[in-house]
C-alpha cells in the first residue's frame, strides 16, 4: 500500500470518528503492520495537506482529531444559534487555579481566592469532565487533591499542560481558550489568580496569595 492510499484511509477514519484517535487505534486500520513513526509521518503530511482548509488536524492528549478552525466559528454558530452553557466568575477562577497550580486542595483554592468556594463550583467542573480528584494530601483530614483531566485538554485543543500559556497571562489566554469551546459572559471572566472575588464573602484571616506547600 502506498502512502497516498494510506493517508486516504487515515483521513477517512479521522473524519468519521466520533472522538480522537490514538496511534493504537490507527494501527488497527492497517492490521498493526505499520510502525508508530510511519503513522506520525503520515499525520504530519495530512496536517500540511489541510493547512489551507476550514478543518485542521490537531494532536490532543488522547490522540488526533479533525476540528473546525477558530476562524470558522462565526459561520458555524449560525447553524446552532442556541447559546451554550455559561460559567460563572467563581467557576472560571477556580478552574484557572486548578489548571495552573495543580494538584491543589479546596483549601489551597480558597487561600488563593481569599473566599470560601461553594461545593457546587467544583461539582460543576467535575460534571463537565474538566477536573477530578487524583489523590489526597497526607495532612490532617487528608483533603482531596484536584487536577485537570484529559478531557479538559481535549476541549481546549491541547495535547499537554505544557501548552497552557504562562501564568502571567493566564486570565486573558484561558478566557480565549475556553471561549473557543464554551462562551462565557464578558462580565464573568476570571480575575487575577491572587485577587479575591468581591462577590463572595471573604474568609477572616485568609491570605490573598498562594504559597506552594
């Protein structure tokens, strides 16, 4: 089988797939007779082939998938005018803290925000599949440690946490990334990670900044 036919098979499988495909999945298309390096080379060529089209091939944490380019969003939204879920300021701030300081406990998050975090805020992020408990800190009460999931990376079109922007520009960049998938009200965008939210009751004696333990 020549590379042209192999890439045609890969393209078809990727476009028809309902979720991202791993290299292991792709190898099944060729009865496991193709090496991973060869698959990666074909994927790179496909990525270049689609460079000027409305769809792009992206590498995510769980594999590869085709998705529409950000520039196509305005037009595609006309097909689905209903508004997607919007997230509150507290949810966005909490997500940013977990993404950039993980693993963190609920107490860590409250220290950084300077306010008590409602349990429903974390539950909303868990229900969305963006955060999960990955363990417990060995201290009094053994509080749960939260971290982001592969689903979080996939929804933002990233393959690893290393692709998140620097913490200094976390607010604006994270807003843009999330808006590309789940728009939020401009009035509900997160503040700086070390700034308390004045819409919630502050905790007495709680520090405004976070120090890693």
